C-alpha cells in the first residue's frame, strides 16, 4: 500500500452553474448537470434532476467532465457523497470532480472515497459552521491505496454486490414505469359525461415542518424529514438519505405521515424542472419508518379514502411528467412556488367506482413488489458496508 494525493489520480475540477439569465443555457436537455442530490445512492449517474444545453456545455471548456469521472459533493452538512459519471457532463459549484482517469481503476477509487464521508466532513469544517472543501484543499488530501491486484480483488467483491442491487433497482424502475403507463392508458380510455373538481377527493392538505437539527428546548420528537430531494427515493420506498430532525411533539401529531398520503413539493424547481414532484406513502410504509413527516417546502395531501388517494397521486404524477405544472407556478425569478390551490380546483373526468377500484388494486400489487425489493436492497447494502469496513477500515 502507498500514500498518494488526490491530484495524483487525475485532473481535478470544481463545477459551476451556467447563468439562468441566458435562455440558451437551458433551452434543451442535452447534457446532465449534476448537483448533490444526484449523487446520493448509486455508483453511476445515468440521469439528473437538471440538464443544460449543448450551447452551455460548449461555453464551459474548463469545467467539462468526461465519462468515468468521479464526482464528490464538497459543501454542506451532507457532503462527501460519491458517484461516477456515465457521459460528458458538468457539475455545479458544490462538487469537486476527478477526470481523465483512463489508466486508473475508477471503481476502486469510487469505493475508497465512499468510505471517506466522515473524513471529508472533518476536513471541511476547518473552524467553519458550514463544512466546505475548496479545490486547493481537495487536491492535497492524502489517501492510502492498495496495489493494482488488490484493487481489482476489492472491486470484484463489492462490484458483485452492487450489480445485485442495481438489478433490483432496475426491476423497481420498470415497475414504476408500468404503473405510469397503465394509468395513462386507463385514464385516457375513461369515458365519463360528468366532470368533478380534484378537491372533491381531498380531505385536507397539511404543511410540513423542518424543526431543528439537534435536540433543543421543546423540539424533542425525532423524525425522518422528507425533502424535495428525497422524493425520487421515496417513490422507490427508500428514505435512507432523509435527515433526522427534531420537532415539537404537538406538530408531529398533526403532521405525521399516514398510509395513503402523498407528498407534493411546493417550492424549488429549475428552468427545466417544475415544482409539483410527488411521492406516495404505501400501506406498509411502517417498514421504512414509523416517524415520517415532510419538510416545510412540501405539503402532505390526505384524501378521503385509499382509492381517491391513489387516483390523485397518479394524476399528479402524470401531470408532472407531462410538464403541465410549469403552468401552475408562482414566481418566475428566484425560488418558484407551486400553485396547489389552482391545481386542486381543476375539473377532470369523473372516474367510476370500478375505475378507481381497478387502478387501486393494480397499484398496491406493484407497490408490494417495490417494498420487497427495497428491503432486499437494504440487506445487500448492509453486507456491502461490512466489506467496505474490512477493506478500508
């Protein structure tokens, strides 16, 4: 084994954000634009929340990353997450990257860096309340590496576990696609002479809570708090990255998530991503967490019954994917807000009881499989952590 510095591995780059004042930077989804929320779970980044145009990419020649670059988020309380790029891309300024790794075992360095989250956090604190690792500091970080043969041995073992995890994740992705496809087909074929407002299905909307990071005063109830960035994971019944927060117990009792609720993101978005992202709370969500709320940048929608909840969730999901929610945003500069009241006031084809019953049964059947996959993935990840500790301490 030997000690090297990060700059010995490849060329290091800190990302940047193309100006939102230039419309051509975001007028097409050509190039992945990687932010911290895109590097939470998987080895490889195959999709991102935000994209930029080829025009923007070509205007950033010194910030371009090639396929098989390593990206690490280096600012904030959750810094230190690692992933590998799968195509030419750009990151935002919160991320340091290592590119030009043609002669290196990229997966080995991915696994090594994935064990350094706490170490990166310690380095980044440096007397500051907001942890951050600058490019110069990042370049000079020392790491202990194995010889080439041992590197490949480590990759073979950890890679086989990740391949099983990714296979299960692919099955889950196909189930999600099947849910969407079947609902769109059934809804488009729905024949109804009557219309009904969506709000007729709703019992109440519940604002979220962010609470405190640590136990403080009467903020004594610890919860898992779902942010907008956690919604894609929650769709797949994974809340591992949702932070623990402390809130007032009275607020917890009125805001805690229940089965058949769904969450809507109220603030955020980007020029290419609308607000209004959603995630559903399935009937067996207690397997994931008993104490779950959403952040104050989201709202919980509680419907009058299970069938209505599943129908409304799938309707919102369909509209979000179609881009409709861009038309229901308040604020064109800075932070965008979702006009939920306007959406709830929309008139739609009134579904029959048979329609609601059929989509509900089909949805729950698929979600049972998704939850089962999430539990298998959780077990494989625990085994992976044991091996990582064995190899890297």
